[in-house]
């Protein structure tokens, strides 16, 4: 019996609940929004915080050396819970599921469904088939069947949204397993992308982040190297869209027309996440990164020439196999010259299934740790110096929820500046909602955030704030079974830490 032959409808009387646990990059976060939408479309309800769910879904990442240990540890802890919870189901999807396939149900036979990165749309039907047949269902497709953006979606934010423009990757970086798990790059039609953005704006969204494994390679399907720059400019024509971001680009595909589009399109933010990975030409060659130090620094220089206020962030891997002290010093030199606003810095760990995992000259842990600490110390100093340049500036901040862990204790609110810097500001006397925009003057800078300790200069109530307010009202209103309940998490999508997940280049 095929998946399509199974009805995934859930009786309204059952009120089945679900919980999705997401690991890895923002591509996985976005996929989890789709999984939530699919389950709610099938009649499931999100489980209350800390509650026991009828269906637990693990959306996994496969790029860390201990990713499988982490998964099986979590599955092991759920085994006893499931034994005491009749009818409970466990599903495992994402990159690790694509990679390990039948191994998961052999090691954890209490798992009901294993599905891959190419068939997330089948999850409700697979759960139903597992229930009816009373045996585990494993379905892994080798190629994309339906572009994920056509699936139902439960957006985590009322005012900011991820919009996928492509899936997969055509690069062959030796530390990254993503191309093997997500396949070759496949681009969406620009009309479909812009249609989704326009629909989101109509719902109240004022910020979108264009998402792809290698976002600026967009257009490779049709041979148009300037397609991404054109897409940015087209986003600039959507009325009501205030902020456009994108992540993550690859230096080899970063062209001057994209710089021009960023500089000349008012709603494209002067913020760029540009993965470096290493400052050494030798290490970049071993990583199969098709650019070198001077090309990378040349891009940074041209971006700053066009947008002097641009905040540039990056990813750096320390201790790649064969990295010498001289190689590491080259990375430090690039950090000094590039003056990143922030850097996501990570110690190399073996990614099972990647060429780098089998390379000779793996670096001893203590050497990697010492280099990592030197890099972090340097970048912290630069981040603080760059943030201090913001003191005295007047900034428009998009108010967020959940960005400031100490907001309640300090009577502050938090949000993001146009360049995506985190800003904590004094709570104004008038009501302010997530999605509204405030104007503040920066009075203090720390390495990872800015403070506006004086009074708020202006508050602009927005359609996005209205949308957040509507969502809260809907969440608190009584609902019939089978309809979304509970307060959703609200937040501006954070920059993609590509090196941590290995999912962006």
C-alpha cells in the first residue's frame, strides 16, 4: 500500500498533540515550520510547553561527529515514556535520517517513522500507516519530489519569515555532507518566490530572509548569474516589505551586481553573512573552497566601499586537518583586516561521510582548543570595538520577543537594528508590541549587543505589530479540537551559523 493510499486525517475527537525538536541550521528550522503546518493541516495540535505529546518528531542534523549519539540518547530517554503512553509515536527526519535510513529503527526499534529530507510532505501519512500496520515505516527519497515551499506552513513569527529560494548545493566542500543528503541545487521560480513574499506581507510580515544552502548561486538552473541580484531588486518593489536579508552566500558566487543591488535597494539591509572558514589558501584548497584570501578580502572591501555601514559576519573553522600554525596565523590576519561584526567560530569535528574525516594530519584536540581560544579573544575585541562605533547613533529597531533573556529583570525590550545587531532598550511608557518599530539612541556597546538606556525617541505601530496582536488573541481564544492552540514563539530569524551545522557554504 502506498503512502498516498493512506488517509492522514485525524479525528477531531482525538485531539492528538505533536512536538517537533529541531537540530542544525536554519534550513532545518524552516523545514520544521513546514512539518508543523503539515501536522496541523492533518488535525494535530501543538503540545503545551513541557507537556507530553502524542507524536514527537526529531528533525535531525548529520554534520557533527556525535550527531547520532545525541539522537540515540534522546530516543533512549523517550523509550520509557512511550511505553507508558499508549498510542504515542516517534518520527525521525532530516539529514541524519537521510544518511542512516534503516539503521535508526535497528538501533531504536521503538521509532515509528523515518523520513528523509526530500519527502517531508509524507510525514502525516507515514504516521497513519505506521499506526494502522503497527510497524515502523522507513521512506527515503533520493531526489526532491515537491518543493517544500508548496507545503502547509506554521510560521513561528507573525512579523518575520524565512523564504526558501533554493534547496540543495552543487559545491563539494570536503568538510560538508549536505550535498549528499539534500542533493544538487534546485531553484524555485522567481515568480513563486515573490508571490510567497507578497502573500506574507499581506499577512503582516515586514521582514523576510531569503534562504538557501548557497543563496547567491540562485539562477544556476537557468544559467543567469545575475538572477539573485535581480531577485533582491524585485523584493524592493513589494510595497509594505521593510527589511530583506539573505543567508548564506558563498564567496565564489558573490558578484558585484549583488553588491549594487544591496546598496541601491532601500529595503535590502546592509548586513552580510559571508562564510570564510579559513584565511589560509592552503587550508581553503584542502577544504575545496574555490576562492582564496585575497579574493575574499576583495569582496569585503567592495561591500564596504558601496555600504560603509555594512555589518559583516562570518563562519570560521579552527583546526581543519593539516592546519599549521602559519595557516592559523593567516586566519587571524584575515580577521584583523576584515573586522567582522561577529564571527561564528567552531573547532573542527569530523563529519562522518565527508572526505575531511579521512584526511591525514588530524590536529590534536589541545592544539585546536588553544587556537580556538586565541581566535575568540581576537574576535571579541574586534566585535567590541566595532560595536562601540554605534554609540551615539540613532537606530530604528524592530521589536522582537524572546531576544533579551534579561528583559523582565531590567525593564527593557529587545530587537534588531537594520544591520541585525541586537539592541536592548528602555521600555517606553506607551505600549509596544513585537513587530513594531522604535527609534532609540545607542548609549553603550558590549561585544554582542548594544544598549539604548535613554528614553525611546519614537514608537511606530506597524501592520506586523497588528498581526502579532491578532495571533495572541487567536491563541488565547477557546478553540475546537483539531485547531492550533497555544502561544507561538515570536522572533526575528537570527543569522545562520553555517559552520555549526555545515549546512551553508
